[in-house]
C-alpha cells in the first residue's frame, strides 16, 4: 500500500505528553490520486482511530497533505512476525499458539466494532520491543483496507488481501465476513507451525486460490487436539468455522502437553498434481480434475476472472503479496460478474439416481420433495436443525466487565454457546457473574447445559427470582479475555441471534431484581465519596472520608480513610481482582498530601477536592473546606 517511515514528534508539538517516536504510512501515489480511495480514507478516519485495544496498533491520526495521504500510528520497534519467521523457519506450538490467540482477541474486538481486517498475515502482526520473548505481546496492524460491514458480510468489488491467506468464499463469490478473518488467522497459525502456508507451491494467484477452494490442507504432525482447532479455523464453509472468540478460547484451553515439543522442521509443499485431495472426493492425477466444470466459480479458467501473471508463467507466488482493489503488480482478479449461482443442466446419471431413490423412498412409505436435485424428507425423517452462527458484543458495565455471546451449531440438535468475559485494562475483577439462558418458548422449561462450571442461581442464596439463571465464579486479571463454552440443547428457536438477544435481555432484567451486593461486577454503577469538613491547627491533620460503591436501590461502604489492609471488604476485593486497598487510587487538591488512601491536610483552603479511582470506576469530585485555626 505504500512506505512506512519512522517519525519524530516535534519538540513544540502539543500536547507534549505521549510517545516521541511514531510510524507514518504514506500511501502509494496512485492510491492518493484515486477519488474513491481518498473518500473512503476520510470516511473511515474516525472508525479506525476509535479502535482502542491492546492487541491493535493504535492509529493516532490520518492526514491528507496535498497529494499525499498518511496514516500515523504508534511505533513498534520489534519488527514483523513475518521477519521473525523468516529468520527462525518455524515456531514451536508453545510460542505460536498464544501469539495467534492474542491476534484473535484483537479480531474479536474489531468484529464487535463492525470492522473486518481482510488481510491477516504475519507481515501485518507487529512485535513490541521484546520481540518474541513475550508471545502474547503482539499487535495486529494495517487495518487500512478494512471493510465496515453488517452481519451479512459484504460483496467485494475487487479482490483485496493476500492470496495465500484468502478464504475460499472470496474466490468463489466475493463475499467476506468475520469468518473470513478467522480463516486467514488459521492459515497464519498453520504457517507459524509449518514454515509455509497450507496451499503454497508453484503457480499463480489463481492456482493458489483454486487450492483454497478445492483442496484439503496437508495434515501437520502436531498434537491432534491442536490440529483439530487449526482445521476448524480453516473450514471451507464460513458457517463451519470457529468464531474469533471461540477460536481464541479453544487455543487457550489446550492443555500444556498439547503444546509441548520443539518446533517442526520446515514442511515441504506437496505435489498438488498428484497428492491434492479435491473437495467432492475427486483425486487430482494431473491435467484437468474430473468434474471441475460443475462449478465455474472455482475453476482456474472460470468466469470469476483472469487471475495470473503476465504470460501465464507458474512461478512461485510470494505468499505476502497483497492484492488491493483488484490489482497489484501483475496479479489481477475481477468480481464484476453478478454474484449468483451457476445454473447447470442436470446430468443423466443424476436423473437416473433421483428416479431410483424416489422409487425406493415411495416404496418405504416416506413422502419426499425433490427440489433442485436435493431430496428433502418430510414428516418423520426431518433433519436436525442447522442454525446460522450468531454473535453479540456486550455493553461494558461501569466496572469495565463486558460479556460477549457466541452461538453456533455443534452436535446434532445442539448449540455451542460461548460466554466470553472481558476484563478492563485498568484492573482485575473477581466474583460471581450472572447469566440467564432461557428457552425460545419461554416459561419455566430451561435448556439443558453441559461443559462448564456453572451453578444454579436461586432466590435464597443469590437474590435471583427468575428461571434458567446461573452464576459463574470468576477471577480475571487486567485485560484478560476468558471464554467459557457450553453445549446447550432444548427449544432454542430458529434464530440464534434472537436467542442470544433474549439471553442478554433476560440477564439484564434479572440483575435489576437482585438485592444486596450480589453480582457486583455487573450491578455497580458508580463510586461516590463523602468527606467531613477539616479543621487544622499548626500541624497537618488527616482528612476523614468514606468511599461508597452504588447500584440500583442501594450502596455499600468500600473503605474509609482509616481502613487497614486486612479489613478490605469482599466487595472491594471483587472490584480490584483481589488487590484490595492496593487497587485504589486517591487524588486530592494541592493543599494536601496523599499516602495510599490516607490524605493529610497541609494548609487551609476554602475548597479542596478528593476523588477515588477503582479500576474503571472514578468518583465525582467531593468538595470540602480545610479550615485553619480559629476559622
């Protein structure tokens, strides 16, 4: 897209605070002169600058000066993951897995904002100063070609991204979604383990794309549990893939022995002409694969467009080459053809098969409908429901806790529900979390759940008087993302998105009826401080005050100015992740001196202030006078 320069912040720049070294990407001049690119650049400025996540390189500004467009970003001194991989060859699972999980956390956040990356690859993963010494200290960069989409995805007007990492649906229909980013991340994980991308080999970008659509990735000699996650991230159908949050959770849930062992030797790419397995059980034995013309969307010479290098030479394709807006260097693809299924005439053998099957089924007394070559049993032989995956990004509570929900088809008639807790960057959190998992039909019939350490929440012990309510005791560190996966069976309706909406709505309703300080992580709404007037003589005197945590219908004293460490309440420990008094910050006017939670009045002043910060909770200023002797 352009060149990246190191930039120094001028000494006279305001504000003076902040990093002194930044990175500036100057876009190619041909992009800067394209009115559509300039329009999108300006339109997407506020969205890209709003991406604030520890796993995403921060965009500081996006500027236009004459015929130059620039993206100003935080500077990452550790280089790219692609450079590290080139030096090392491959990475051990114990290093690659947490690194990819961190990238998936960043994607989960971006997807929640409605932003797709569309070009996840090692070259777009940057390392901090410590390099690979901290495998989770990586940041995803280059959201400059991101798309802003709804839940249905978008139709690409041109091929955007790097062919070695592109999902099959981009080659076949030009449609991308959050699942497309997960596929690219799965390809990247494969590359970190194998030293090459799964479909690497000689050929043009088109032949690489053909392998994405039709070939199975060669199995890597890693632990089967790890390979299962990689395979599910790279499923051909977007609906069969793990979501970003579910993939991150699955990787982090792998036991240590599944990640043990040294890095693999670099894996050799197979001979695709003789060893590739084509989806649909056809084997490639050289030449044109049998049955390839049945779907012209994925054929190397199909109507999807011309994808190749000049002269059609089968040179090795640079896996990190990026296609932007339909063209880069000599690689081109056009998706101008309307996105609709290719109509094909029924084959004679298919007609004969339908007749034979129809006779057999009628003889068995089962009614069937034949539609578009598909047998659809009716009545007794109805198939298990297949739900479209759904995701809800929760609204962060005042304490900073955010609960995200994901649902997708799992076993027959079962749904995999992933509940992901996101702790704020400011503090850890601990305590019980409430969630209500109702059936779609309502009433007192609750779905069956398995696979998680949830307990039933009751009126007597928890103050919860609704059915299908559960509690989850958790302990989160600052910025931790903690998924919990459950298998749910029961009356869940036809729309998982609507069902997740019911979970969020009924959980919120249940919380409003809770009494006492139970489920404080979700119910505390604010901090407040009460300060007594201060009278001092010639010596300094302690300021007497009390800090309260407040929620709908009640409050509780968190601490006093004279509270000792061992006296920290359970509520205070909950809001600080167990730190207690160490998790508190107190600020006061200049006429005081603050030592931990102790505030000493040093000199008289008509109006002093005091504020308390506990993680994401900040109290309003409490104003009070410091009276001098005789006043």
